[in-house]
């Protein structure tokens, strides 16, 4: 059950009723005598005291993060502590109390030093929680290769903010004016503030609903016009944040300037036994190859690649082949979750 004392509007209705204050339809105040206004003031003061106490508790909890040690406050001066606590209690947003505590801890550990200390204290008191979240998202986009909603590129530090309305654009422009962004990139000062205010878990891509691309590409090679299957494989890997390259076995001798994952994927779509296996092996050297056979060429391939995995997919549907291949590559690269 919620405590009405924590909700200003509910509390206001209750106080108004006790004080005999008239209300307009919809809850607007109409009249109030001296005693009623005094009661409202006293209750408001009590509520502010309760909120200040909660903020102070959260401030202290986030300084020590469950562990009280001398190191946490080794570099924290009385002036810095007072400025942070005062800013915390005076801030319009309850959500920011934790960030004041975390910044205090970062200063105490010596992670924020010199003139940056006072600058970041002032900045924290002057930016909104929404702006802090903007900096957090930009920081994650800067440090990680995030998969966008479409395409094979990466999410940049400003695109991730999705600045759609005038308020958001104004908040971003204000951060630019505070030297948090320069040329649409997060500055070191901004990164320092983010590192101080957010935990390691809060600075992971998953914390803001994103995933990282696999650092390596999956090389898809094919010998016939199996474009529907190749497209399905490309889309299947993309869904799991894995970029791909695709090329015909006829051009396998051309150098590919990419960092490929293991195994390579070889789609064997020809009805006759493939004749290119010797050349393929010479070109790929000792790279592991996952063969996907649309016709039964298992014994022929094993003669040249005795240690490779061969999927005999004759008669399989394209979605079935795609799921099997993607899961195999994910497992080989430690990406398949164990259930």
C-alpha cells in the first residue's frame, strides 16, 4: 500500500479538506484562510524534510556502495562534500541523488582530480536526469560497436539520442554549450562525468537495449546461384549481430581484406560433386570450413576435408538450413546461450 504522504497531489487534497479550503472542479484551489495556508506550509515543510532525508540516505549509500572504507573518501575534501550534498538536496529531481553520491565516491577515490572536480560538480547540478541519460547513451555508443536497427554500420553518439522534438534538441544543444559534445562526439569531460555517475552494468549495451556486433565477419562462399539461401543466411546472421561477406567460389582467389570468423561457410549447391575443393583448400589454407550441402556430397568432401563439419541439408527448407548454420557458427564463437 502506498503512503499518501509521498504523493503531493493526494496529500494536497487531504490537507485542503482538513483545512476547509474550497476546491474548484478538477482539484484547483479556490479559497484558503490563514490557518489553511499555514497547515499547507507545515505539511509541505514536513514532506520536504522527508524527501531530504531520503535523498541524503541515497546520497550516502551511493558514496560507499555498501562498503565503508577509508579509500572511498581519501581525496574528498570538505568543500567538495558540502557542494555535492547541497546540490543533491537542492536539486529538482529526486532521481539524481544517486549520481551525486557516485560522483562524491569517484572524487574520493581520486578518479576525478584537479579543476575537473568542481567543474563536474557544477555540471551535475545544472543538467537534468534526461541529459545525464543522453550522455550515458552516447558514451556506450562511443565505446562499443553497436548494431543499428538496419544496415551493417554502427550507431554513432548522436544518432543514438533520437532527437525528435524541440525539447530534446534544446537539451542536446545545452550539453554542447557545456562542452559535453564537440563535433558530435562526446568529450573527455563528459566521459569522466559518465564514468563517475554510472556503474559498469549501467554502461553496457544491454542496459540500453542494444547489442554489439561480433568483431569478425562470417565469410559465406557459394558455388551456384543459391541467392535465396545466401540472403537468408545474411539476414539470419544480421539478426544475431554478425556481419557477413559473400562471394562466389569462382573468385575465391581474390584477396579479401577482412577479419573473418571461424568457420567459413561453404554452400555446396551443385548437383555434381564439386571439383574446386583442392583449390579451395589451398586458398583458405588451414581455415575451418562448415560445408552446407544441398545434395549428398559428404564422402567426396570428407576425402579433402576429413576434419570439417558437413551439414547434409538435402531436402531441408531454407529457414531450417539458416537456423542450423547460424547456431553452429554462434556456438563455435562462444555466442550460443546454454539453456
